[in-house]
C-alpha cells in the first residue's frame, strides 16, 4: 500500500482508498464534483483492509478513506463535507441560508436512512415498543422523513445542488436501483434531478472500469 502523500504535493495530494463495490463510489462522485485532481487506490476486501498500514488510516478496516496531505478522513458524509469546504470554488458547501437544511439532509442520509436500510436488508425489524431506542425509529418512519426531505425543495439544501445531494442522492439512487428503497414518486423525482450529472457519470464509469472480472474474489 502506498504511504500517505506529503503536504504540498500536486496530483498525489488527494488520495482516495476505495473499492468499486463499496460506499467509496459516493466519495469518488464527490471528488469528481470538486474538479480537483486526485488519485484512487483500489483496496480489495478482506486481508488488504487489515494490514498494519491500512488500519493506521482506518481502524474500522473499511473504505473509503480520503488522505489529503496530512489529513485523513473516513466516513462518506464526513468526506463529502470535508471536500466541500476544502474546495469552495466548486460551490458545493452551503450558503448561510442553506446550512440548516444542508446539515439536516446530509446527516439524515448518513444516519437514519443508512441504518434503516441496512437493518431491513439484514432482516432486522425494530419491535414496535422499542422504536424509541433506534435512531431511525422504524423503516416506515425513516421513509416518511426521507420523502419530506426530498419534497420541500428541488435539492437537499434548497434550489441548488450541494454536497448534501451527493450523500442523500447516493442513498436514494442506489437504494432504488438495488430495491432497498421503494420507487415512490417523490424519490424518483428527486433522483431524476441528479442522475445525469456529469461528475456522477464520470465517477460511475471509473468505478465500473475498476470492477474485478466476473468470478474474481472480492
């Protein structure tokens, strides 16, 4: 594994450790939105994510991991928020009047949506009398909140696309693609406003090209 780059380098200044079958697809999408040069290193699942070097970057033994000079950022929402602030010229960070909606959408996607979808995919349903203990309450409560978020304004923070739409959009688009979210009109309409973004298409093409051959381990 390559060591983290030194501060002040050019193209190597942004390094994304990722896997095309992971949440790293969202991080790559965000990098493409910034327009900043970066390098991606594909890390295979299993032992390569448990090496001493990789665990020093992320003790959770997961991708994505973003290295930017001396900074190391993990967790998809954190990576997207960090990049929005690190590259303000891209216009992906919230304006003062957008901050409340921006943060609400970004962390609703990273918290309740992610938790509820994962729990259902694993066959776990929160007992009705225990919903208060779960951050997402129940799948249906999460879905009600999600529909409200995407119905108030064209984008997560208002009338323009921001980094919150990368995090929320990834959950909605890929959730509907894989059947972990229903194709409700509000979700379909929201995704339709996002799915043709050139940065998303570039990122998807790069990740698809990096997929291991059929039958290969991973």
